[in-house]
C-alpha cells in the first residue's frame, strides 16, 4: 500500500507499507519526498524500513527498526518477555485470565560489577477483575477497594495514606477525602455536567449555555472568572478572563479545517499560515518561515529578528542530531539504541555532556566536561545517593 500526500513545489510525501499473504504488515518504509504523481510509483530502494515478524497466532515477536536495531518479544503460556534494543529484559507473568500478576524487571547494577538484580512487582485482582493490590519490590502495598458497581471507593497508599471516594446514583464522583482531612465535594446537573467543585482552598463553579448544545460558558474561581463564546460549529471563538479586576479578551478564528488562523490578544494579533502538510509555515510578527522533513519534523525556522534555527536528524530514525541558531546555539546529540541521550556537545559554550543508564533506563551518571555526577537507586526507582566528583574530590550531594 502506498500513501501519498501532495505538498509544495509539486512534491509529495510518500510512505510505503508492505503486507504478507495473511494481511499482516511485513515492512513499513520511512516517509520520503519525491516528485508528485497521482499514480502509483515504485518504492524507493534507498529508504530505510521497519520489519515485523509474527508467530503462528499473529503476534509480533520481532521488530527490526530502520536503524537496524531490534527488539524481541517472547510469548509463553504464562508469561510475555520483551528484550529492548539494548537487550534489557522485562517479563510479564499472567494468570489463567490473561491478567498481569507479576512484572519482573532485570537490571545490571553498575556499582557491583554489573551484577544482575531482579525486581518483582505483583498485582492482585478481585473476582470482577478490579485491581485490588500492588506490591512493589520493597514490600510496599497499594490497596484499592471498590463498590458493587466497580467504582473505586478507597485507596490505601504508603505515601498518600488513605483516600475515600463517594458517588451519586449516576456514578459521578461527589466526594473525595484525603488522609490529612482535605475534602473535595462536587455537584452535577441533570445532564451529569459538573456544576460546583468545592475544596478547602477554593470553590469552582461551572455554567453552561443553551444556544450551542450546552457548551461550557463560565468558570468562576473566587475572584477569577472565565467566559467562553462559540460559533455554530461549537468552536471557541472568544475567551474572556477576569483577572485583577480587569476583563482580558482573546478572539479566535479558524479555517474550514478547524485550524487556528488568528488569535486576537489584548496587545497584539497573531495570524497563522500553514503549508500543504498542515504544519505551521508562518506566524506574523514572530516566525517568517518554517520548513519540515518527510516525517513532519521541523527543519528550519526563521524569525522576525532575522535569526534562523536549523534542525538536523538521523535519517534512519528521525532522532534529533543537531540544533543551530547562528552563533547563539550549536548543540549536537547522540543516543543509545532505545533513544536515551548519551551525549550532548555544546559548541557555543565549549561544554560536553555524557550520560549513562542502567538496564531500567535510569540515569546513573552524567559527565559535564571534567565533573562526574553519579546516581544510585533502590529497586523501585528512588534515588538513594547522588555523588559529585569534582577535581578529584568526592562529594555527596
């Protein structure tokens, strides 16, 4: 299947998708530019692809990315195991109903010679498939209670404490109590639209009009108010805000595709212009011109002050590789296989950053020129220790 969209300069954005004999996506080519033609064109032989492999049950078991990295998913009777592009492993264990009952995370501890650590989070359910308890690897328990209609009525959280919830006959939340005595009450009209939200700190009221299908017309929070007006397509065309004793008005206009084309602010008017990709090409008094690549990512943005920001990307995966803005900015980026930033080179400030991660994609070290920052975590992701090494001096942060 070929997807083709006409853009400026008699060009088109083309994307090709290939299927196997069972109708499954086999290959997916990155989008690219070519001269526009309404007829089917031959797929480019030089554009990177994503490849998919399946098992006998039509489940994706392997994905090879356009940059040649790959991830693998293993399906067993009672578990699913995925290996990401860095070969880090997560295992999901299932019960007889197909519900996840354990998530097993495998980490290599960089502070103990990459010793493998296994973290287990368990999940329990009631007979109605409601999640009733989560137990993390540190033994902390998160408990949930429900009424006969499956609505959550109680949360017991080791950090937040005990919260309770109450509902009206229509199922709307009408009261929430937290562990320190804060109470939020809510009321609704006959159409189940919220009318009031009252709490210890602030009372909020909502009003609706009748002309445009009951759209929200007013919000009042103490001495602050907001008003909304709509057109016949129920798009907001005017916003009014009462702040500090004054009304501030914003007018909004749209085109036939519901895109914002004008915003009239108290101090200025902004007009928006689009290219054939549907991307913002120009904003008066701000952006003179903007261009994009076949993925739709910004390539160049020129401003009213004559500055130009340029963006470059790795062609295989469209990750940002460089940003430059004249002599003000020059940043270059490098990534690991899953997309974590491994390094940033700041040529303007003559500063280099490098980062390292553990098997759970948690930041474990950052080097800024000659300064090293290290981070240690417990098994549930809390930072246990942060250390800075500066000019051979080790300091706890």
